[in-house]
């Protein structure tokens, strides 16, 4: 009972923080200017950005399919696509942004004693996405120097170097840990499968780069339609920093935090609060609509098909 009460209180506090942050940010805007910024955004640009984001999520399902198959899961890509979109829906509308990931892990491990491997597939899916996002961010600040304050540029470059070093050095770290601390070596044995199957590793990283480029490109497209001055590289550099803020478990799915991040970074370029808030909410609307597609899939029971059913038929 106490555990349920604690979860409920935390959930309400997150919603409360998000509502208060969003209300405070809106109170600092000129409402007429905010409405004008929304009306100036063309539906065509929003629709194209939506299709770009939708394509990125389809690519995300393909990435998960390759990663899961590297861990000995079966089933066609279409099933992973269904699970992926249902997971998107629950990631948006459950109290945490990883609630849908827990369901995806459950879906692919039903009927198979592979819950740990299913967890690794989801974790790898997330980590490849984050790695690609920061690699693109590091590339953006190298191409367009001066698009962000120097300390942010240094942070992105250091993150990019650490990611490359991890990708290249993890096999060596695994060998050292395996010989020095066998317990840690055993725990790393499953994720090391991706390095033993280079095609899965290459697919995970390359698809992640395409996925993140489409998502960030959608933001840049909306910004261009709004007549904002920063170049596309700016959004590729700023987006990873905003995304990291929204992962912090202090708000309801990053609402309020994300908008504050957009306002801060665009404010560095002299963009008004009204336009920054419009850009943030417009992109979030794209995520919500895409998530609702997964909700429809869940309502129609598309998540109920087991991977093992396909194996039996084969």
C-alpha cells in the first residue's frame, strides 16, 4: 500500500512540476506573439516534419529488430514494428519515459526464458540512439564552430570522443574485466555479442545516425519554416543537450524541461521566447501524434501476436 502511495505521489509531483514549468514559461511570453507564431507555421511544413519523424521511428524498429536478432530472438520485422509503436505510445503517456521500453521487453520475451537478453536489446537500442545523437552533435559543432558557447561545444566533442573510444575499446575492457573480476566479465558477456557480430553493430550505429538525423532535421525544418535564423547545424548541436535534460526523472516526460531548453538555447541566438516555445510545442505535437498511432495499434491488439507464433509456423 505504501509503495503504491509513494509511486502515486511521485507521479503527481512530476505532473505538477511539468504544469508549473509550462505555465511559468507561457506567462513570460506575449500571448499574442505566441498565437501569431503558431499561426505562421505552415501545416505543410509540420506534415513533412511529421513524416520525417515517423520515418525515423520506423527505422528505429528496424534497428531494434537487428539488435534483438543478434541476441537470438526470432520473428519478422513487422512484429517488432508493432511492438515499437506500442512502446512509443506508452513511453509518452506512462509516468516515465521508459514505461514503453519495459513493455517492449515483456513482449519479445513472452514464451521464452530470455528476459535478460530482452532487457539488453532495449538497453542497446537506447544507447545506440544516444551515441548517434551525441556523435551528430559533435560533428555539428566541428562543422559550424561558434554555433554554441564554447563550453557546450567542448562538452559535445568530449562526449563524441568518449563514445568512439567506448565503441573501439570495449572488447579490450571486457577481456581485462573478465580476467580481473570474473563476475563483471560474465555480466558483460551478453552485450559483447554485438561486437562478435559486426553486422549487428554496424546496423545499430548506422541506423541510429539516420534516425537521429531525421528527428533533428524535422526540428530544423520547422525552424526554417518559422523563419528562424540559426543554421541547421545549430539544431543538431543543441538538440542532444535538450534531450538529455528531458531524460531526467523530475518531470512528466520532459514537459516543461524541454520547452525551457528550447527557450534557453534559441535565446542564445536572439530568438524570442514565443518562437522558441512554438518550435518546442510543435515538435512535441509531432511526437504525440506519432505515439497515438501506437495507441491505435494497441487498441486493435496488434501487440498480442507472439514472436514464437511465427517460429512455430516456420
